[in-house]
C-alpha cells in the first residue's frame, strides 16, 4: 500500500442528520443505556435501583439486544456469558424498559428525550461512537473513563474506580440524584455540550 493513501481517522457522527431531528421533550428523570447488555448493564442496574429508592420517578431506557450474546452462547454452550446474561436478567427491573436494537432515528430521539447517559462499563472500547452521540444529543455522560471513553467523553462526569465496587456504585448513584434534582444545571450542561459536540 502507498503510505500516502492511508488515512487514520476516528469514527464520527452525522451532525447534519442530528441537526434535522424533531424537537423532543427531555425527561428530567430519564437515563439511557445504548449498548450490548453484557458491557456493564450488570453494574448500572443496581446503581439505578439504588438511586430509584430515593427518587421513584427515575426511569431507565435500555437500547441494545442480546442477539450477539445469544449467538456466542449457541456456539459455546458453556460460555460464562450464559451465566452473566441470566445474572443481569435476575437483577431488579423496576422502572426499566427494554427496547432492543433501534435505528438511528429512534435511538437519537431517545437520547434527546433522556437526561443522562450512564455507562459504568469495563469493556475495552476502542472508540465510542455512542459517547459522541450522547454528547451531541444532550444526554449528559456519567461514565467510567476506561479505554477510549477517557478520550471520547469531553463533558459530563467521569467516575474513576471499578464500577463493580459498591462504594463506586454509590458514587454513581449520588451523581445521578444530584443531577436530576437540578434540571437548570443539567440544561446548562446539555446546551453547552450539544453546541460543542456538533462542531465538525
């Protein structure tokens, strides 16, 4: 290959498409998950349940499917993923709505209607398009700065420490509760975040 014909670039988002989306009323108490469920949902569900015990209006919208996990389980019947999946499904689900996979229009409108994108993952993301989408669509990130997330998340809250640890999960819970109690602060963060994230 001719080195002059090689370009290194990061995954991006369609800011023109985003700019043309219809206005969606943002739910102050809505959290969104937009990834495969095995990439940290086992951490978010107990965090969410703990926060919802204090603020019962909280709701979590889960976008993502078990399809890939199920295919891996079918190929490897004794894979630990099968146990992990069941462990996730056995966690408290009050206030949680599962949507499966969604097209860009549906997912982006879901981001616009959500106040927080909470992603306590330990999955080694090489590049997180979802992080860029969340910021461009105004869902404030509350994430573990792991692998590419430490570079792709420029706004919101980076929560250090292992998100499987109960003390760290309590820290996530407190951030969530503090944010949903102060919508003016959230609106300020979202407005500034969207303006900067949509710059090409």
